[in-house]
C-alpha cells in the first residue's frame, strides 16, 4: 500500500508541475544526499506511519456470493496516516519557495487523492484518501526532531499527510442460513415446587380449599367497613 501511495503522489506532483524539469525523490534529505543534488529536486520523505484510531471501524462487513447470500464476514480496512516531509532543493531560495507553494496549492485543491491517479489495490477500494497539509504536528512529534534525526540543517518544509486504507484480508466463514421455523418450549415451576419437564403436557391443577379472612377496618370507636379476603394461591 505504501508504494502505491508513493506512486500516486508522484503522478499528482508531476501533473501539477507540468514537466518543469524538477526531479521527484522519496529519499531521506540527509547532508550527503543534499550534497549530491545537481538538478532542482522536490523531495517527499516518508518519516512517520501511524494508525488513525478515530476512524477505526470494528463492525464486520458481509461477504456475498454470486446469488447474494452471505457466505462470510470480513474486517473493515483500517486507516493509516502516512506523513511526508516535503522539501524543495534548488540553487535559489526563491525557487524552493515557489515549489513549496505549488505543493501547498495542490494539497488544498484536493480534499482526497483523485481517483484517476490511483493504481493497484488503492483503485479497487471505495474509500477516499484524505489529504492534509501544514497542520500542527502531534504533541509527541516535532519537525525539528525529524531534522535532528536526519543530521541536516533546518529547512522550509511542508508536512503532507495522506490517510490510506489497509485491508487485513481476514474473512470469517458465516454460518448456514436458517431454513426451519423456530421451535419454542417454555419451562417453569409447578405449584408443588417441582420443575416441569420440557415437552410435558399441561395438566389442570387439583382444586384446593380456599380460605377466607375477614378484615375489619377502622377502630372500635369509629368502626369502618368489613372486607372478606380470599386466598388465591
């Protein structure tokens, strides 16, 4: 997937630059690499890869056969952020700033990578791949730390982030469809405390004597009504 995103970025940048003679590189912009540059170069160095956990979906998607029957379920793809350090290398700072302006305008023009520049597995999946540029980096990452790790001097750059899906290829077999009507059996407690067996026929309960209690309301000074309460157990 990473190499396919690289190729999509290369096609997009080449289309925006319109054969201006600028080379496109994905190498790390170290001191030795910069010393070997003789032609105007736009470098897109992939320096960070991490999952976008806010866009993780755990609901499995159904897999249908040619008859439309669900035969399996697959995990949805996970979204990963690919962060590129975009830098321009020319003889004059003005030319470098012009190249960076072109990249910034290109990223602002497209909310996602255009479908016509995608290839391989990226062209087969229906999800869009958002593009962001020059956003504040996370608190645990600073651009100056990237330059320190590369061993080079701090240079004007753009933080270009592509969010791309990664398919886990995990498919789980689904159970066979249910073709029979449901069979329901109800179990409960018998009046004598014994549990009724499943499938047993309901037998009428033997009649039991019912007791009646007489309840007098009120007091002796002000008697109220008299009620008869029958035991319904």
